[in-house]
C-alpha cells in the first residue's frame, strides 16, 4: 500500500484504482493534498481557496471518479462557493448553481478540492493579471507558470492536485501546461458544455482537463464531455470511450509539420525538442510530412479583434448590480462607472476598450467583420490540411517560461506568446499539449498535436504512445 505521504503524487488513474481497491480512503487523498499544499503552496500560490474536509464523499457512488478530488479554475461556477475569476469585481460572488462540468464530475463521484488562481477573467498568458497576485512556476519560482490557467497547471505539476480543469480561449490550457510540463487538452469547440463557465470569448472558449498523463486526460474528458441542453453550442455527437481507444497502434499515421510554425523567433531548444519529438513518432511507425497553413500569420490580429469584441460584450453585465462588489455613488450611472473602475484590473480594462472600439459603428465592418472573414480562411487551412494528414504537430509556445515581470509592461510581447495556440481556437479544432523536454535552464518544453473535429481519440492515441516512449511525464520539479 502506498504511504499516505506519497498520495499527492498519484495520477488520476492510480488514485481511481487505489480508492476502488479500498486501499485508500477519499479522505486520505484530501489530507495528503492539504499537507502538500501546506508545505509548498506559499511558494507556488496555485490556489485561492479549498473545500472543507466535510465535502469529501464518505462512500463510493459507484461512479468512475468516486472520491476523487478535482482542482478547478476559478472561472468555473461552483454552487455555494465563491467564484471570482481572480477579479476584484466578483469578490464575494457566490453562484447559485454548478457549471455543467461540475455537475458531471459530482455525478461521477468526484468532489471539488480547491479553486485555482488564474489571469483576471482569463486575460493573459502568465497568471500575473490575477487580482490575487501571481502564481509561480514550480520548476523555478522566478518564472511564470504561463496562463491564463496558470494555477491549474502549476498545482498539477507540483503534485498539489491529482488533476484539474482549466479553460482555453486562445491557449490558456495548453500554454501553461507546456510551461509547467503537464498534459493539457482544448477539446473541439462544442465538445464540453460551457454552461457555468464565466464567458470570455463565447465562440472560442472551451473547458478542458489538465493532468499528469495522457490517460488521465482521456479519463477526465470522458466524464465532462457531451451534449448539454443548457449550452446551445454544445455538440450532440456521442462521446466515445477515449480510454479504450488509447492502445490502438499509431503505425501508418500521418503527422503534418506546418512550415509556418517553425519561424525564426522560436527558441533553439524548443525547435530542437520538436525535431526530436518528430523522430520519436517516426520510430513508432508514423510519418512526418511538411504541410502549409498559409493564413497562420494573421491569427494573432484576428484573435485580438474577435476575442476582445466578445469579451467586452460578455463583461458588460458586471456593473455592480447583480454580481460581486458595488461602489457607493449617487446615481445609477456613477454606480456602474465606479464599480467597473474599481473592480476591473488594467488588462481587463484594455480588453474592454479594444473590444468596444472594434464593435463600434463605423469600425465594425473594418475590424470585426473583416476579422471574421479571415477567421474562416484560418479554419479552411485546417480543413484542407486534414485531407492530407491525421494530426498536426507544432510547438505550444515559441519560448519556455519567462521571468515574472518580463512582459507585463509590453502587452504585444505578452500577446505573442499565444502565436502557436490561438489558430486552433479560431478554427474550433481539438488540440493537446504534452511535455517533450527541457531547455538548458531546466524549464519545460511542450508540443501540440492538433486533430480533426471530434477526433480527440486520435490525438490521445498519438500522445499516449509518445508519452510511453519518452521519460518527460515522470520528471517532477524539485519544490
Ligand atoms: N493568452 C490569451 C489571451 O490573453 C489566451 C487566454 C485564454 O485562452 N483564456 O487572451
């Protein structure tokens, strides 16, 4: 039997087995994780708050995740539990309902262990825009964990969680997963219900799993995926058994290598790690084929028009009337203005300004409508590519983790860290980030595998085989 001191380092698969065999009780996991958190979270700061021990289920409900603790990004609504999106404006806001993903997790027997830090309203790539202060990268606490799901990635990497959920609008699951050396999946748009996810860019957002292994990721997606009548954009396609599909060999698989993703600005250690990863796939019987995604260079510009437009309209409801804080003022108009001035941080204000600008009459056609047209071209690039190949591999981030403070004064540099992740949100395609090495400073490197729509099973298979053939998922930060 495992020592209770080791329980925090269990994968989801191991934890499920341990509880099923009755070797370990759900409360043992809770206590082991709390102990781990007490020992290290003052240095990582992945978490905002925790469930009480009374929340831990006493007995199995027979579900796949019975007794399993889940860590949740703080933009996913939890009934009776403060949900702030790491923003001052939502301080004290307690949702009266659970997000659909939370309901599904609970039906599978799991419970929510803790809420994770994030960039305010998921605006950012470093978790530095959180009103609660930054999260630190467990591999080196002078560096950012990535963002916006930085808390969710850091807690999994530092063994302060068994697994976590994040959200991804332009890379916010994959980029922190890459910078922290864990596995992060952005599912196909519509695969997972967004009901109860505080919206950032409604046509881009997806909730997805952040885990220690590919198998864990497949297990968790199987629980949270599926049609939801409460989300009109959720897909009715049946949910396959992702775990069963994992073992199907990948011999003969064609993997595309898009030349537009191997540009000059990418760090040599990242390029090298990707080349090595391609060799691993070849040794597993897959072939690598150069392809072109010709509209890639427009992705950042298109994204920052579409995402800010949607964000500015989604954030209009935070005005001090129904949610969170309310400024004291004489008139209704001043209540709105002062609440929003006090409540939103700098990056949120910048996004609201940009979004309102591109949607304003006179500019709508020049910016928003044009961006939507280019978005279609970006999507068509992927549709064409998947006529030739099964999957596409790219770096997740052009660099490894950067130092805290390094990009905060230069938003364009910060936005460029998403250069490889945002096209898949614009296209709606499923994509995973998995670990594939370390740079000379010992900071993690990850890469992406993009699949055709609803082809998560193929992504998982290739990622699983890669993981089994490489040592990276077993390496742990010394924190
Ligand atoms: N970093 C990107 C942004 O700042 C993506 C964020 C996200 O995926 N939520 O918008």
